[in-house]
């Protein structure tokens, strides 16, 4: 096994750590440091892809990351509904691209089941939650009153920008079908997104379990076939 292959085998753990840092900083960061937290996590995610993907994918990932960060900076400098939607849209594109690459690497690719593949599948699930949070925030920005929030969560202003941690909470709660009900979708678009996210979470788990089980069975059969 060469050095590049070894680096690829440890990439999912690096990405999982980066996502964990993102969640912690997002929960603890103040409004003044929120951009720093996002940039830090995004750089870690970009670094993980630079270690794991082919060169033709690295450039696209870096470009998408740069566009997403530039859009977020533009929104921080000139807050508004349009800049907010652009920031969320570019973030969703970057995360969706990253999740698709990781799914191809960890779930769809042939090979044996190992730690890197399993951690990669976990990272894809976490990315689905982050994507869901960004989409939910975009829906709230497009349709004021699309969600009902509990007391203490501010939703005032000419456009809605609730703390990202609240949308992460809603996204993962919906993805896992917990259904606490403290953040409730009200409009048809918000409700449609909520049930689609819940279905996507259950389908992903079923697909991943089936795929990893089939790879494990194939690997066992191959090993058995080599026995004398």
C-alpha cells in the first residue's frame, strides 16, 4: 500500500473531526466570531478533500469553498435577504458536492468494509444534517413565518436569520425523526421540506446498511474463496 493510499484511508476521520469542530463552534460562537468558526470548519473540510480526492476534484472543491466563503463575507458586510439566500445557496452547493464525493468514496465505491468507509458514511449523514439546516434557513428567509420558534429565539428584522444552531437542531431532529415539536414548520414549503428531509434520513440509513452489508458479504466470500 503506497503513501497516497494510506492518506486516503485516514481522510474520513479528519473530516469527522472537522464536522465535530463545526458543531461545537457553531453552538458556542458569538455573532462576532461566527464567521471565523464557519471559515475554520470549511478550511478543515477543504483540507480533508485535498488529501482524499483526485486532483481534478480538488480544484472544483476549492473553488466552491471559496465562493461559499465569499458569499458569507458579502452577507456579513451587507446583510439582506438576497445576500443571505446567496450565502445559503452557495453553502448548500459546496456541502452537496462534498457529500456526493464522500458518498462515492465511502459507500458506492467497491472494496472491503473498513474503518475509513464506516466513518465516511457517518460523515455523509452529518453533512445531510448541515445541508438540511442551510435549506431550512433559506426557506425561512424566503418565507417569513415559515417556522414557529420557541420563546427566546429571535426572528425579528427585515429578513429572518435565526441562529444556525437552531436550524441544525431542527434539521438533525427531523432527519432522525425525533419530532420534539419546539420548532414547527408552518407553510406548505416548509412542511414539504420537513417530510422530505425525514424520508431522506431513513432512506439513507437503509441504503448504507444494505450497501455495507453487501460489501462485507462479498469480502467474506472472496476471502473464503482464497482458502485452500
